[in-house]
């Protein structure tokens, strides 16, 4: 696969209301992750940390870029097993176990060319910026999104809906839920944003686009997005990971591989 040059930045904050930051993130090129431990559940921070640990192991050991979805599916299975086997605090209500959302971006090979494999489980989000235009790639696994898809709720009313924080898929439940996978050519995303709902729930798409457009440096962009979420109330943990594709070059061939 071609050698890809990336720039990236990340920021997180506990927010103005919560006592514990249950978000976790991984920036280990070419693997990037945001996991939002489920608030109100036992040890949500443990669940999100497990996700970061397992994807971090993948980044360290390497992976077959031609088998991205299979590789990620196995990582998610391991995460699910570890989360569900974690001892539950006896003080929490019966049946409540750790849980977490996850969004991830990994460089893979698609039809012989480098591409992003984007993965979503829960209501954390993945956005792309292409030619200056922001677009949400992932689709929330939430009650509110189901109502929107069914035509029973207007998107502009979602932020005020009483069930806006109720998600329908996550890691750590009674069974391993199916994640959504998207393959995106590198040319289709000048910039990626992975964020928890502590950002996207308080900063609308127009605001996100403005912040990303105002900060060419990915670290500054990530910090500014988290700051914007805090300025909007900061009622949840807020995490943002921003990744820029700077360029890519063909792999160097060796004299023995048939190259000219």
C-alpha cells in the first residue's frame, strides 16, 4: 500500500457537569478512535479504556490492510468479551454493566489504493471535510435517529427530544451489536473528525464546519471544538480527534520485486 502522510490532533475535557471523564481516545496513526463510556452505567470509563487498549494493540502489532473489516470485527469481539467479563460494582442496579460507543478510522487498502475504513457503533460521530464542505459519514444508533429516519421527528427538533441520549447499539450489552462500516477513498476526505456526543450534541454541524474551517492545524481544531462544546454548556464529556491527509506516495519497490 502507498505511504500516507497524516497530521492529527486530539482534545478531551470532562465538561462542566460530570465528575469523571468517561471518554477515551486513541491517536496512533494509522489507527484513530473515540470511545464514549456510557454515562450512568457502571465503570463506563473502563469500557472506553478497553476499546482504546485493544485498538492500540492493533496499531502496535500491525494488521493486514486488505482485511480491514474482518480485523476490526475481531477487535470489537475482544472488546465485547472484556467489557462483559469486567466485574460489576455491586452497588449499581442489577443488570447494569459497563458500556461504550466507538468510532474508529483506520487506513486500509481498497482495490489496490489507500482508503479510510470508518467504523461506528453508538452515537459518537464521524465527519469528513471534502473541498471545504462538512458531511456526517456515520449514522447515530439512537432512538432519536430512528424517529428521524421514520419521518416522526424533524432533525432540528432532535436536540430537545427527551430521549436524545438513548442509544440503540453499543459495546457491552447482552450481545455484540453489529457495527456500521464505511470505506472512503483518501481523495474523498481532506480531513476527518471523530467526536463524542459531548461535542456534536452541543455544537451543530454549521458550528463544527466553522471551527474546522477556521483552524487549519488539526490540534488547534480539536481543541477549539472541545472549547466550543464547553462554551455551549459542557453538560457532557467532550472529545474530538481531527486527522488531515497531507498526501501519499507509492510504496518503494525493492530490486527483487519485479520493479523497473
